[in-house]
């Protein structure tokens, strides 16, 4: 078996770090040749040195300068800017792992597919925003370079891909995506009125970046996963269901037309789906982590409380509207979560901002990249306006007439 070259986008993030660990555990199968990151120059340089990468791209120029100095005694080429990140993505590695956060991963996604690389996609936002543009690029890549150009890394979609591999479309009745329920499972809408940033970041199962963790707390992330499942597997939205499963060991289920339900069960650990995406369709041993089936275990499932967590249905509506509506949903959510993380918006305001943005941002056909990006930017502008309308005013400084000090 030949060694596959691997480029890792978002190398200093959670997915990136775990991808590097998987590659290090299987040097006979994977060789990391290129990395791309954002602004952590010293950390990215250390990664590049450790794996012997020939190419490193940093979106931030100052971070790139730090990395150049740190790698001056190596043969690693260090470049800066978004174009440098796209160059890493489109550099022709056998596998490109897109672990970037947010819709800025769209152009690297398209670059990787255009180069014919297998795209191990953890950056679900690029598929949701790009929609048919990404699927068309994947189909074109498969025609030129063979199958399996687009392989999901998300644990839920990795599970569904495994379960669907042996079943024709007419055999499939329903896809079921599981959700841990996040830190606020079981709470009412009224109980969420005063939760803060630290509360939302206290995820009970997964260790992720701040934006994804807050999106998990609102269940917006599950809404995005519904759209992603529809795009990846072609199953209608009405046949994709989200169920809450707090143990987070069943990652996805497929209900067949005869009533049988198949489930993928594995530890709540991203190592397995990352490893599978890198080696797809082959499975590699040994497992980094296993479930112990010799001890008692309870698995529970419950419906989503749509009144408290309406984001799944907002995403489903955006997906059904089609065109640029999913891009607007994602953009509005990213802007609202950012405002919440900076304490400019209450937690419940996140959903309100997204709903108002979807009401105002009329979708158009996602016919080309320029149209998609323009629609996304317009949705961001609207979301920022709505966040200001809904956000509490900043606390006045002492002596400010609004503080009451002069009354």
C-alpha cells in the first residue's frame, strides 16, 4: 500500500491537531506535506517542523513572519494570505483535510476538488454555503480522478456514509442524526434567558472551538448537519430526523423501508472518522479508542424540543428554500454567535438574529461563486444590524450621563 500525501487546513485547530496525530500513528500510510492555519504562527511552525512539511500557509501576515523565522533552518516554504491557503488546498496532495472553521473554507474546498485531491471535509459550512457548486466540483473530480473525492469527517455524516455504503437509495426510508443535546438539554426557553458565554461553552461531550460549541448549544450545528446530509446523500429533508442521544456513542442511524434500523456505534472521539476519511474506504488498525461492551451501558434517545431549540427547523426551512438561503442561515449564525461570544447579544438572541435575517434576505439561485459570496455578505450585514437591534446596550462608564451618577 502506497503512502498518501496529506495537506491539513486548519492545522492548529481541534480537527487539525487530531489529524496530525492520526498521521503520526500511521507513518506507513500517511505523510503530511503541507499545512495551513490562521494566526498561530509559532504553533504552526512547530507542527511543520515536527511533520517535515514542505509548505506552510498562514492567513495572517504577522503570523507568517513568526513562522518564517522559526523555520529559517528548514526547507519549508512559508507564505501568507488567503491565496496562500488556497494554494495549499489546491497543491495536489492525495488527501486534503479541510478543518477550517466557517464559510471561509469554501474556496479551499473548491481548490482541493479542482486539483483532484480527495477532500476529507470537516468544514461543513463550505458545503452548506457552496451547495451545488461544491457537489458539481466533486462530480467533475470523480469523472477525472475516480471515486471518493468528497468524504465527510463529521462523526454523524461519517456514520451515515458507512451505513449507506451497502444499500441502494430505494431501500432507505430515513436518516437519523444524533445530537448530544449540548449543555442546555432539558432546560426550557425561559431558563435560557440569562445563560452566559461560559455556560454555553461547557459542552458535556465534545471539545471543539468556541463558535462550533455555541452552535451546538443552540442546536444550529444540527441544523447545518441536516442540510449537509441532504446534500451529501440526496435524501429529502422530510426524511432526515434529529434525535437527542446524550451518551454520544450512536453517531447516526439509517432506517430501511422494511423497518430495520442500522446504527453506527463508536466512542465520542473524532480519531476514528478522521482516520477513516484519510484511508477511505479502508479501515486501519489499531483503534485509538474502543467501547467496552462487557460493562453495563444505557443508551437513550429523545426528540428535540423544537420550542426551546428552533434552529433545526430554521435550517430545514432554509434548506428547502434552496439557492442562497443555506448560506444566509450559516452567515447569520456565525455573526450572531460572534456577537454572543463578545457579550453583545443574549443567548436567545442568536436564534432571533438568524430568523430575522432569513426573513429579510431573499434567496437567489446559487449559480456561481460570486453570487453565493455576495449573498453571504449581505446576510452578514443584515445579521449585524439585527444583532445591534437585539443586543443590550453597553454598560455606561462611571461619569457617563446614562449611569445615573449625575442624577
